[in-house]
C-alpha cells in the first residue's frame, strides 16, 4: 500500500507543480496547438485555442516514470517486468504521438502522420511488448509470464486459448490480438481528446479502476494462496503501483487541462493513455472487460465508425452532425464544459460498473 500511495503522490506533485515550468519551455520551443479552421472543415469554432501549449502528455509521462520508481523504492520492493512493460507501451505510444505532434507544429497544419503510419509505429512498439510478455524465456520462478495466451474477461477464458491452434499460428493469433487491443485503444483515446479535459478525466477513471483491479488481484494472488478464486496475474502489486502513478500524474495534469485548458496533452498524451489502458487490460487479464471499463473511449471510436458506415450506406447522409460524438453535441449547442463533465460522469459509472462486475465474478468463485 505504501508503494501505491507514494507513487501516486510523487507523480501528482510532479504534474501539478512542474507543469508551469514545462509550459514556459513549450512556449519557448513554439509548441503551440494547431487548430483546424472553418476553411479546413465545418466544425465547432475552437479558433481561440490556437497557440495553447501542446504536447503536455510529456508531463504526465515523465511524472509517471518518476512516481513509479519512487514508489517502488520507498515501498522497499524492486521494479518488475510487468510494470516495465506498461511503461514501455506508454513511452512507445507516446513517442509515436510526439512525432505526429511535432510534424503538426513544424508545418503549422493539422496534418501529421497518416493513419497507416501511426498504426505501423504502434505495431513496432506492440510486437516487442507481446513477445516479451509471453515468451517462456521471461517466465518467473513460478512459471508465470506477464501476459497469457488466453483471451480473458475477468480472468482467462479456459476454452479461448490461442496457442491451441499450434505454436506458429498461435503466436500469430496472439500478436494479432494484442495488436488489435493496443491500436484500437490508443486511437480511441486519441479520438476522445477533442475537448478540454475530456480524455484526461476519463483516463483517470479508467486507469484508476485498473489500479483497483490489480490491487485486488494482489490481495487474492495464487502465489502463496492457492485457493478458489485466486488470480494467476504476475506482479499485480507492481501493476497497481504503475497505475497509481499514472492516475496521479493525470490528476495533476488535469488541474491545468480542465476547461479552459492552459495546456493540451497532444497525441503524445492521448496515445500514451491508450498504451497504459491496453497494457493494463492485457496484463491484468481483463481484455474483454476493456469494452466496458473504457466505454467512453469506445463511444468516441464507435461513433466515428458508425458515421462512416452510415455515410457510405446512405450515399452521403450523416448519422451525427459531426463525429466523434462529443463534437455532435457541440454542434447541437451544448457548452463544452457541460459535455466534458457529463462524459466524465458516464466514464465513472462505466468504470465503476466494470469493477463491480469484476468483484461479482470473484464472489462466484469463492
């Protein structure tokens, strides 16, 4: 518990008190937000946000790293492979987002990396993550790997073992499954990051809930407690610690990112959030539960997919005034702060529902 509290506190203090220092640096470097104008697309007017310091995701990424290692050190434990894999996906996805942001700032246009180039960059990060997470060479002394070859909901689903199709095909299916989760989650968070504080606030609920799940798995671990209902998750306390550090960093960042935002997270931030969420889902073995626990992010990407399908089927008609869904609400005349707060409430309810179902599943096993 001491590790979690210290990780969250250090990361929170880092983001909360050092953000003004980062903002001065960002302004000096000219890292201001590029906003699409009405000439580019018929969208709600965000022209007043042009020039606001961007790439703020670097702040809570840095805070998470500092907070995690401080929490581990103060808690008297050691860094664990599972948590390092979460940090890897956070930093790797953040690096892809940073390249995209930097291209936008440098050209002063809203076009950075193309969609396929982003996906290629994400896959370059995801494939090593997947290999290390499951390779026998990285088993601990109890024979555990950080990830599992099974598809999972609240825990591994016994009849959904991807390795049952053979070693070669099993690895292909496993890496494809891991890649689907990572790419879909990261891009969903990226689509959600369209209003001040929306992605950061939702991310707090989602990652915080994963921290609770990981901590419960630690308290009910099969290591040293092989009883009914225990969890085979590897190093759950370290997973909870890195989740606490990331949540603390997001809370500190949200102080400056809440409407009216003084800094934007940029793609470096939204993709990093997606990386952490995907990694936590995979390593806590709750992959399908991700659809509920990160429901607000699913809403954003789902609305974009529905808009495009409806547009093609009806040959030019639109299901929403604009997608993602939060921009549809803007076009309907909702105030930005109203949309953000109400979607925060929905994010909290969905995350709490997911944690509740996770606990109910545990009750059915004891």
